[in-house]
């Protein structure tokens, strides 16, 4: 039984989302070591370990280096710590959420390399300058690529010969607890109805101006926003008497929030950061059987546009919220029937099981060459990292000048391995 070693740009104790859902389920079959970005510590470097879920160990390096994330300056300290993670002789599956950790691959000598692409990280605010180059190198090395939604799948399918679309799913049982509308969340129990709510990260994907316009249009509506504020100036967030910021909430509290809402909101900005997102919350809202209003996110409008109200402007968004609050019993019944059909068709359990099947069924030849390909990435110092990034950049330039897609280059590389 292999050990899955995961490299993540997200911390396990951040918002509970795709990595936690999948890995806590895969941990029923494999030991999971979840390697987070390092944390600054003035003392001698060490690896802090914790176990937030059965068979899951979170590994957070503490180093006296200020470089953020999997910075080149961190590598000389991280590599020996990563090399000691798995027991000697253990079969290792290297699983990446961020290409920035790619230089640590050689320390593992993996039998299989998996890239679970849940976001187009290069589209987010202030991405690392090496990100695109390092992703190209990761796509050349990976045995399996999982795309977190249809838009990401379309963007990656020509860049690798073994890409599989695994869109966001849902833990139906957990969120159907919200069907008990008597459940109470203490931070909102004193708020009058109607309540319109959103939970998730408040970052560059969130549209504060839209939320402000909704609050101004109906001062009697209570807008509940639950989630951490990340990478944006909190001063940009609208402040109104009927807008309530609850901060980050534990996963177990989300059904209590939903039970007290009348409409679920998805007020995403339409920009590069949201072009490829497949929001986990859309199916969670459906499991709670509440009306949903969203801006025109591609992976929401298709395939959920017949259930989710899609609004392209503030005026349309407000009108859709008004219509949701005014639903007749028959309209509500049709909506619930459609939602039940959608959530019945997927689950995180099924997604994790299908991923495990792909891990187990990867051809032996590919499994045997992953370590060889990792060993060919000579990364022992920042200078070597720059060489790898430079090589990836030249590969990308060759693809452009030669008129070939990245997928062709990836297939050539794999075929020669």
C-alpha cells in the first residue's frame, strides 16, 4: 500500500474544501502525508506533525527563512525533511496541488506523480513568477492529471495525455442537516428574515460592489457573509447595517448557517481568477434545498443553469433574489426535485473511489518510470531550480515556435521516458 505525499499551497485548517474532502477519504486506503508551505520560525528548522483526521498527517516545516511558500530559498532545508517523510522502502505517490513544490519531487523518488489541478493559480493575484514554467514541467512529469471542473479540463486536456475531469462534489448527508430549519447558528440567530447568505473565501474572486448594491436595494434583507478575508484590502468590503461578516466558520457549522438562510448567494466577480472555478458550495447549497443566485460563472451556468438563477448585472442579481424570495410552493417543489437529481448523481465518496481506481490501474511501465523522471530533475540548490525553470520555459517556447500544442510535447517526453 503506497503512501500519498501531498504538496499543498492551502493549509489543512483553512476552509474545508476539495483537498480535505478527497484526502480524508483516500486516507481510508492509503496513509496520507499532507505537506504544507513552511512557516517562519527563528529557531532550528524542524517538521511539525499533526493528525487532523484518521490516517492523515499534516506536515508543516518551520524554517528561519522568510521566503513565502515553496520558495527557492527554502529548498535546501525542505528537501532533507521531505526525504524523511515516508518510511524507507515505502512506495510513494506524489500528489501536487501547487506546481511550486515540484523541486521537492526528487527527494521522494515516487512511483507515481499526480497533479490535482483545482484552480488556475496563475490567474490569481500576485502569482509566483515561476508558476507557469513549473506547471509545464509538472505536466511533463505527471502520470495522472485531475481537473477540478469542466473549464479546467478544457484548458488542460491538450497539455497531457491522461487528464480526467473530477468536478466539485458534495457530502449530501452533511448538508442535508440544514433541512432541519430549526437548527440555529449563534452568530445569526438574532437577525431578522429574509436572510441571504454566502460562505467561502472573500478574496479577488468575490464582488464587494455587487454585494453592496444588493444590500442598498433592500435594506430589510440581511446579508450574511461567512469566511476569511484573504489577499484583498478589507476596506474594499461594503459596510452596511444589513451586511454581517461572521469570519471563517468550521465545516461542521455550515449546515447551521444554511438552515437559517432564505437564499444562497454566489456573488463572484467575473475576472481571470474566476474563469476556471468550479465552486464546491453550489452542490452544498443544493443539498440544503435552498434557492441559489449566482453571477455567470461558466462551471455554474453549465450544467446548473436550469436550477441556479444566473444574473449578469446587479439589477438582474437583485431581481433574481426577489424572485427567489417570492417562489410559489409549486416553483419550490420543481426546484427541489431538480436539485435532488443533481446531488444524487455525485458524491465525494464516489470521486475518491474513482481516483483510487485510476491510481491503482496506472500501467506498471508508467509507475516504474516516475522515479526515473523525478531523478532526472536535478534539484539540489536554487541554481538547479532556476535551470529547471529555464528548461521548462524553453520547452514552452519550442511548442509555440513549432506550432505544436503542449500536449504533443508532453506525449513526446513521456514516450521517450
